[in-house]
C-alpha cells in the first residue's frame, strides 16, 4: 500500500495518505478541511551520504551558499576536516571526537 502526498486546492494543506489500490472507490480527502479537491504532489525524500563523500564534495567557496548551511549541526567541522585532509595533516582522534560532539550538540551541553 503506497503512501502518497496530496495538496488541497481549498486550504493548501499537504496530507500523507495511504492508498488502498486502484480498484478502491474511496476518494482521498483533505485531513484539514475534508475537501476532495486534492492533487498529488512530490513527496520529500532524503539522500544518505557517507562522511567521506560529503568531505569530497564540500566546497566552502561555493557561491550562493546560504548562512543556514553553516548553522546546520551536521556541517560543523567539515570544513576543518576537509582542509586538514587536503594538507595531509592528521589532527588525531581528539579532533574527530570534538567535531562529533559539536555535530551532535554534546559539546555545548558539556560547556554549560
């Protein structure tokens, strides 16, 4: 049973609905307002990448990079790791542990 996302033409709410099959006569309805005027929309998705591929593709000089990129905890330390890699410097396990703490939010908690 696939799950599809629909946007309501009346209230613009997006709803995720289970579709029971093509033979079903049940028309999907908006979960917010009950309207049957829905159109199927593209569902969001995630792309999983290894840290090695993220480091390889990281371009800190990329034009148009928004400030939110640098505020995202998953990106904390990637620039430093990439630069160290480029220079052939191994900053050791302590550096990697500190970066992981920063990425998970534990570094800030430890400082408080």
